[in-house]
């Protein structure tokens, strides 16, 4: 049966063993902040020895390096009021260690059979963590600055492209008015109209904020409404209707789709309704499928194709442009002429190649 003195010694041995086992630096202080015990990790981390630590006031350890204002606030103000404090952050330049950021956890231990109190003070070095966080913040700020610069350059480029297109269109129109040949005038006007269509597409993509993905339905609706104002006269009202789901497509592909729709609308307005009709209509539909598959259809209820018309009347330059754009998109084109003309452009999702075993 152990004596009372032996029990106290055993308890002290156990307590010191527990303190030494803790991985993080730990101090045990009395009510006057004298060091009663310190963990091995404390000695190793702060490069001090037990002889100059045990029994000494915390603030006088070393050359007074622990006389830290923030630490005094924690021990002398916060702990007496709260009895415990977690995650109290302290930054200090420790001799031999350099600047360190520490999280302090403190507990005041009150004993049932004694008026004495003990304070447990644990340290967690988060210097590396804070450095990484600061580097991330700086990188984020730099990234945001680069994105802002990129957006500014993009807007400037779009503005210059728009101005250039307007200048080219104006020159073409001036040339069309100046020439005497009706055929040359017609070609110049066609070129003017196509430059304006490119300008319309560019303007609508610019209005989308330069995003990578664009909702096709809203994009085509705005584009067709704008084109209708410039292409359809009051003497021949033609209804333009867009029906689409909520599919999105890359802005690079949206340019080609917008130009295709513009060319097909030009053809429909020119050739589908040679005489005014009250029910004249052009319907544009776009529906997405699985993966990157989609289907675009531009259909009118006009006179359809006339077999005895010369080849130049079947689209001419517009047909060449549409074929080139469809090929660029990796899509296929089909033309049907039953009640009017229906042009269907289909893009199938690329099948994944089987991986080798």
C-alpha cells in the first residue's frame, strides 16, 4: 500500500510524463506565472534548457523574450475572466527562431481541496500556414488584377473591331453608291450586309460580357431581333421566331452559329417571299442533346426552291459561307424544300475512343 508521499510523487511523475508526451510545446504555470513544468517539445522548439526555465517567471525567461504584450493580455486579463482561451494568435520575433506566429491555448485549473490555481499554456506554430495563406491571398489579388487587365484589353479590342467593321461597311456602301454597274453595286451591297452581320454578332457577344459559355436561346433571340430591324422593310413584314432550350455553347462556336443564322436569314428574306404575304415567317430553332450535340434549324414558309432558277439564285456567296462555317463546326447540313425551305444543321457529340487495356 503506497504512502501519501509516494502517491504525490507518483502523481507528479505521471503529470510530467503526460506533459513530455504532448507533441506541441506546453507550459504549466502557477498563479504568479512561474514555470512549474515544461514539455520536451517546448525546450526543443524555443531552444531553452530546464535549468534556466523551471521555477522562473515566464516573462523573465531567456532575455525577456516572453515578455510579450499580447501574451500578458491573455494571461492577466482574459484567463482570469474566462478560465479558458483557444486559438489566441500571437506574432513575435523570437531570438534564434525569427518571426513566428503562434496560436495559444490556455486553461486555468482550479482544485477542489486547494486555493491554488494552475495555468496550462500550449503553443501551436502556424507560421508556415499563415505564410501559405498570405501567398494565396497575394496570388489571388494578382490573378484578379490580371483578369481585370485582360477584361480591359478584351473590351478595347472589341471596341476597335466594332469600329473597324463600321468603317469597312461605310466604305462598301460609299463604293456601292459611286459605281455605275448594277451587278457591282449588288455585290458591294451584299458585302456590306455581311460585314454588318459580323458586326451584329460581335456586338451581341460583347454584350454577353466575354463569357466562355453563352445561352444560345437568348443570344439568337437578340441577334434576330436586331437583324430584323435592318433587313425587313415595312412593305414586306416577315415574322422571325426563335424557339430554343436552355443549352449553352462556347462563345467561339456561337460566332459561327450567329453568322450561319444571319446568312440563312438573308437568303430567306431575299428569295423566299418574292411577293408580300401576310403569313410570311422564318422559324429558328436550336436544341442541345447529350454532350456537345445540338441541332440548328432555319425554316421559312416561302415559295421553296424553284428548279428552273439559275445556280446563282440558289444562294451564291451565302451558300459558300454557310458551307464553310458548317465545316468549321464539324457539323452536317441538310436542306429540305416541301413547304418553303428548311435548313437543318446537326452537330453530333464526339464519341470517346476506347482506351487500350
